[in-house]
C-alpha cells in the first residue's frame, strides 16, 4: 500500500484563511487540512500523546521525542519527521511555552528541556 497525493486549488483568500488556522494550530497547511479531514488521524493521536508525555515530565528534564515514546517509536519515518518538525516549530514560535530547544546532538537528534 503506497501513499496517495491529492491536489486542491484554493483562491488566494481561501489559502490565506487556511494558513491563519494552520498557524493557530501550530501546523503546516497540509497537516492542518489532513487533520480536519481525517479526524483522529495517526498524526493527531501521536501528537496528542507527545504533548501529554511532555506535560508529565518534571521541570528540568532533558528529552528527545524518541526517548519519550520509547518502545512506541515504531511509526513510519514520515510520521516521525512530521512530529519532530511540528513540535520544534511550535516550541520555537512560542506556541509551546513550557519547553525550550537545546539543540541537536551528533546524531542530528533535537534535545529539549522541560521548563
């Protein structure tokens, strides 16, 4: 089973409105649209789980997303990358305020600290 692509054309105004909603959600426009169409998608479920796992951490804890998921870190590569990029973007833009990025290690893995 492969991945499928769908192309949708929006007017400038429609796309601007989509962008605003996506930014409010801390997502890219494609991830926002996918989440709206496929309620409870695998991404949505994993992202909610990630947020909950971070909330449970005590202040001062250093973590990577992979470490938080542990043996559950079995989803496909594309989903892992989307989780990482989305989470990093939300931390950097201040949507997530209780975490700060510490930088990547020699394996190119992003580390965070719970504030």
